[in-house]
């Protein structure tokens, strides 16, 4: 029995937290050569499938300085996405997606108003055959879960390209460091205090609460028989190499980015 068969056999008998499978391992490539690893996740809306990750990941450039991220100066032209094989949790299939159209025009979508100032993109995918998807839905508000300063959130991705049991994501905890209802730096983001590492850019940020009492946004308390997860946004990296403070771009930006594309299609 191979390693993939062992993972599949084990995962068919245990309960896996949904966000562990929702984060997808990404390899960025230039002319087939691997440049870096990162994290992404899927959004499904109006029968279309999108990969969401950080803008600097697909560009291969620092989002603020525009400096190349690869030491050899190469830039990615495709991304390999490790999708889940349908009906076989614990098995993955790598599928390549081009990042550019003919003429070097990017295929990804950026925010219609903030453009490159927001470090996230949505890349429309050709829906692969025979894969299972575990998408997030930024078009819905999600469950009422209190999330304020000092509250714990999870950044779920692949630090240093590491993964668990094949390509399941690794959970990193952090605390909310700025008021999430307000904007940081005059942009729709907030800060978290967390010891993240390279490879976690593009990770979903989630308030994940175990079964039991859950405090709502209005301060009330309810009992949940299962885990509760509230999708908050996209992690894009630390504000400075010497700081543990990192940026989370709000989930509403994803809905606005994809919504602008769909509105354009209807014209």
C-alpha cells in the first residue's frame, strides 16, 4: 500500500476539520521550473470556480516595492494546484493553471477600485473533472461569531511548504491586533499577531470555534453541537520581516472582485 493509499484509508475513518481540506497547496512555476510554494483556496459562485490567493504570489513581486521575489529574477507564468481527488480524501492531483492570456495579459482578477493596493486576486479556473472542492463563500456573511481585538483566529496554510498527511494544511493561531470592523492603513484590512512563515501567503483566515458555547457578534451566547467557522479574509504576509504583525484582507473584497467581473459579463 502506497503513502497516498494509507492517507486515504486513515482519513476515511476519522473526522477532518473542513478548513484543513479547504486550503490548497500551490506551486508557482516559470517555464515549468518551480519558483515557490504558497497557499490558496477556492470560491464557488454562479457556477464558476475561482482560486483566491495573494497578488504578490501570482506576480512574483513584492506588492509594495514591486521588487522580484525570486532570487534569480524569474516570474511565475503558471500555478500548480493540488486538488482533492473526488471521493478520495487523502489523495491529491496536481493541475496546472496558466496565469496569463496571450500577449502577457494577466488572467487573474484584481479589486475593481483598489487595484494592486489590495494584495489578493481571484483566478477563474476551468472546473477540473473528478475533483472535490471545499470552497469558501465570501458573498455570505456567515455565522454570528464575535471577533474583536485579542480574539483568536486561525491562518490555515503551508508554512515553508510544509503539509500534514500529504497535502492537508497546517493551522497557525494568531490574535486580532487591530479593530477588524475598521480599516488599517486606509485599506480594507486588519492586522493579526501571529508567527507566520513564507508559504502562508494566500491562506484563508478563519474564526474557528469548537462545539459548545459560542459568543455572537451582539454578545449573546448560543450552544453549537458542531464546530463553527467564520471566514474572515486572506492572509498576505507580515508588515515587516522583524514583526509578527501580518495583514488580513477582508472577505468582502473577494466578493467585490468577483462581483465586478460578473457585472461586466452582463453588460
